[in-house]
C-alpha cells in the first residue's frame, strides 16, 4: 500500500514539476517581451505582478519533486560523523518536523486563500485575483508535507 501511495505521490510531483517549468518559461517570455517593448515605449502593464506570482508558483510547484529526489542542499558534515542508526533517527525527526511545518503552511495558505477570495483582494496594477495563487501554493505545500512523510516510511536515497 505504501509503495502504491509513494508511486502516486511521485507522479503528482512530476506533474507539478512540469507546471513549474511552464510558469518559468512564461516568466522568461514575458520579461523578455517587456524589455523589448519598453524599448519601443510600450511596456506590458502588470509585468511585475505577473512575474512575482509566477515566481511563487515556480517555487511552490518545484518543491515536491526536488524533495523527492533529495535535491535540496544539505549541510550535514557533523551528521555524517554519527553512526548510521543515529543519522537515520535524526533524518526521521527532521523530516517529521518539516512535514509538520509544510502542512501548517499549506493549511494556513488555504485558509488565507479563502479569506482573500471572500474579500475580493486583487493585485495592485492589473487587478488580478490573488486567491488562486495562494490556493496553489497551499496545495503545493500540502503535497510537500506528504513527500517528506513518505521519506520517513520509505528510506533511501543519496543521504541515507
């Protein structure tokens, strides 16, 4: 059962990574287009907002797969001096704390998104609703918490 859930979580993480890549390409294209159009005194209105929101989504949607492949930087030169069992215990504790942190962040972002939707909050320059971006980040962080928990139950990888 854990293997099936891990496989599903991995597929979701890959799908989310593809979304992050699309947003990253979009950020590049709109920034280049804005720079070129500024030369002709025709800037794209709201580029700053669009790039900022897209950057948040790139970050959020890339977290789960990066965590899945254990691609984050670790400064663990002290931990590597400990016995394997102690390192594993330390790893489980830190992943559980991380999962709790990301779950809390995700849940609170979902609540914030709901509040923003009800209040009708929009961006300052182009009046784009804020809640879809907040909901998106909330979901990303909830998935990230599941990825961290899956590592607790399925050890392995380059840091084990």
